[in-house]
């Protein structure tokens, strides 16, 4: 089993594309993969998002609230709100969040309650601690752990589609992070 963490900025179109690619690649693998999108909120990304009328922090809170109803639904919710704000250029607000929640079949009353809970805010804070612990400096970074054969993981910063496919292929075929072809932006953790 592999654990994959993709660190994303909810207000970043490149991150949305990476989320879609990582999802597509992991669904095609012949092994179990636990995929997690971790919102990475930096002051720079919040300032950029504010210029775009996108509230990165509220999007992150809402994504974490959606995750309470299942990981897959949460990821679908995140990608839909990104599509609506980044591609269709709609402002992020409560109405858009509720529309997205219904579109991915979330229980709307539960979603409304969860997005206001202190536990969701604590989860966001825990994610930011994870970002620091793993040494993440850029959104669009991927960390992968092989839970079966290694205590080590790999960090790939600013991942692109070809690197993603190569990384998964190498790890699965060789069952080791140490035998990976060295990518310039890859580090063994």
C-alpha cells in the first residue's frame, strides 16, 4: 500500500490539474493507494487569491468539512469548487459552496454544521503542521510512502505529469525508493 500526499493551494489552477492527474494515475495502479490532498496555505497564496476574489482559507475549511463525508466526496468537492472559481471565474461564497456540496451529494445540513466546527479548523491547523514537518516549501509537491516495505518516503517538488507516471512506475516495479531514477526535484525523506 502506498500513501500519497499532494500539497495543493485551493486557489491554484496548476494544482487542480495536478490533482486530476494524480487521481487518474493512482486509479490505474494495480495496488492500494491512499490519496490525500493537503491544502498548503501560505501568505503569498492568500494574497494572490485575494486579488482573484477567491478565499483560499474558506475553501480549505469547506474542503476539510466535505472530507468528513468521505475522502472521495471531499476530493470531488475540492475539484468542483476549484473548477467553478478558477476556470469559470465565479466568486467563492456560501452559495457556491452549498451548490458544490449538493452537486457531489454531500448532506448539506451536515456540511453547513461541519464547516463552522472548531474541529475542522483544528484539522486545517494540523495540515499546516504536516506541511512544516515534511519540509514542504511549494504547493504542487507530492510526498509518497510505501507502507509495506520502507520507512522512507520521497518528496517531489513542482511535480509534472511525466514525472508522476515515472515515479509510480519506478516505485511499483522496483519496490524501493532508493532505486529511483534521480529526478532533479526528488528527495528521499
